[in-house]
C-alpha cells in the first residue's frame, strides 16, 4: 500500500467522506487513490478559493469536516481568502496540500514555496508528512484537529514521494478532546450581574446563535430583564419561526456605538467584545462604552448550552415561550429596495431554506423584515474577505445532501471573486438560487470613503465602478451551465424565484438595483 492509499483510507475511517479539489501534478497519486478506493465524494472547483469556500459552507451544515485538495503553495495561496473566512467561522476543514518530492525540494523548482509558513496564517494545526508509513497517522491527527470543538483548520502538507512510496499504514481514528469545561465561577458571576444590574446585554456568537442556545438565552433574559443580541460577525444563525428574533450589532461604527451606549455590562457567550471592522479617524476601536464591563460566560471553544443551562439553574429562571414574530410578510412589488427584497425573500422562501448572504451593504437591514419567515439557517461572511457567498452556498447545498433550497443573496462585485462556483453548482446539479444584486459598483467602498474622511475624485470613483464595461450576469451564468434571467422589478424577481424553487438545479437571477 502506498502513502496515498493509506491517506484516503484513514480519512474515510475518520469520517471524512467529501473532498473539494483542484489538483495538480504533485497530487496525482492521491487523485489515483481517490479513484481506486470507494467512499469519497469528490467535488471539483475551478479555483482554489472556491474549493476552500465550499469546504467552509459544507461544514456549517454537515457539522463534520471535508478535506480540500490544493496544488502546492500557490494553490494554497489562491484559497487563503476563504480559509481566512472559514477560520473566522470556526469551521472544521482538513487541507491536503501537495508539495515537491522531498528530494526535489532543494533544487528550488518553480512551484517550491514556503507552504508551511503560509498555512500557519490560516490554520490552527499544520504538519508536513515525511514518511509514507507515518502518513496515515498524520491524517488521523489532522482530522482530530479539524474536529476539535467548535471546528479548526488543519493543513497536512503532502510531498509527492510520500504519497507514491510504499509502506503506507491505515491509522485508527483519534477522537478529539472534549470542549473545556465551563467555569462555575463564570456562571455565578453572570448570575450576580444579571440579578443586581440593569442595562445588561447578553451577546451571542458561535454556537450560541443556534436554536437551543437562543431559547436558553431568552429564558435568562426574560427572567432578568436583560437584552439578547448576536455579534455582527456571525457565521451561522438559526432564524425564522420557532427561533428568537435576534438582531446583530450593526456594522456601521456610529450606529453600533449608539446601539450599545446604554449597556453597563456585557455577558459574552462564545463572543468577544464588539469592535469595528476598521479604525476610523476620531472613532474608538471598541463599539461598547468604555465604562461597560465585559464578563465572559463562555469562550468560543466552550459549550454555550452547558453554561446557559447552568445560568438558568443559578437564577431559577422559569421556562418561557419565544416571542411570536407576527404574520409572514407578503411579497413586495415595484422597484427593488432592500426592504422590499427582504420581504419578498421572507414571503417566498421554502421551509428549512438556507440563506448564504454576501449582500454586503444592500442587505444589512434584512433581519427585521424576515423574522416571520419559515424556519431557516442564515450563513454570513465571517472573516471579512469578500468572495465567500457563492462557494459557501455551493458547499452548504452539499452539506445538506441537496435536500434543502439554498438562496444566495450576492453582491455583484464580490461575486466576481468566485463566480466559478456556478460551474460546480451546474456540474453537481445543486438546488441553489442565486440573486445577484447588480448595481455596477463596489457600493460598500463608496460608503467607506465617507467613514474614513477621504475625499473621492474621478480616479478614485473609477476604481469603484463596475459599469465600464457592464457585467452581464445572465451571460456569465449561462456560460457556466446555469440557467439565468434578469429582473428589474420585485414582481419579476418573485416570479423567477418561485419558478427556480421547482427545479432540482441551480438558477441565477440578475436583479438590477
């Protein structure tokens, strides 16, 4: 058995049965092993940032890691934007990165790179295999790292000769360590603050914004008069009927500072103290008042369910029902607006849909118009590196076994970073409806000009303009095998969406805004 065979068999034994791939010469023996050993679902992406983004979206729904197959250091470099996002989302991924054969590396061949150094910027675990007989064990360790709660990026660097040489040994799965226990003092302190103080915010992030944790946080808030919110940088939030009507801390610094100004205490549940995306002239970095006290109930690597149940016991908080979100909205009509599009999405989405949201500036206010939609999952850009909406939607569809409709709300500028995702959606026949918001500009950056106090001129504005020449998303989608149509009104968008939901295949709507 060569090293590649032991690698594939160990991955399968450890529960990794999906590989998102963009391979090259150094990985051919691993590719051959994937062909020869049954059990691994292989999904081709036409660019590495699509591959890594798909693995991120897959983990968020399947709650188990997939592996990626990347070609040497440059292939890893191409995928690093969405690995950065996946790390922010705390998704579990096993990267298999090919490398020069060990004896060939000293000759500094063209693709030789500091793969280890690059990997460490986006990975919690990095290792280079050097012997075929140790590759199976290395793979088992990589999977253990990826499965470490709540999820980690593990990168295994695979020299070509380690893959092709004989002597491979299949390793047994290695269970990950349990999450660190919750500190009883943290529970007691949170209970004391909630009991004795006013103007307390319970800030949820990570697994704290999934259904069970939301309900428990609402039970605490109802008993104590506190407020519950979600962190803005939230990767996966359970929403709709039967879930708490959570709002996120706003993106804009002035609005966020105003929203948080009344809170004297902030209890962090898998969250950190909220800060701005960037530093702005004359603005603080922290969005909460300097007088506010932060109290950590759980770190991101701890179980929020255990802690919130302990807090409920400490407070003797009674069970309560979640607030009724009201009547499901009707589809809006007329010219597209953020409010109208949000209402139309809520009115028409199928039960148990998945939203992959990279609407950037246009969709910041979508939440309040979609609370009364059917139960669904909302996936956000977690690391700030644009270009994850389409790949995350693609991976999420596969993570849900193609059984749930995915709706990708997608800004046009960021879509161009990873539009190759459409090809994979067509190849795999995935139930993804993409709504591209075509305003022919990087609108978020136009707003940021004002935020940083800069004065734009003709040259600057030309660098934010996507209209010369204009992008035809219908043609781009058709060229990748995806059916598409343009809409200029909300009625047209609604009709196209309803039609797409009847198809077990991808569809793209170019919404002119």
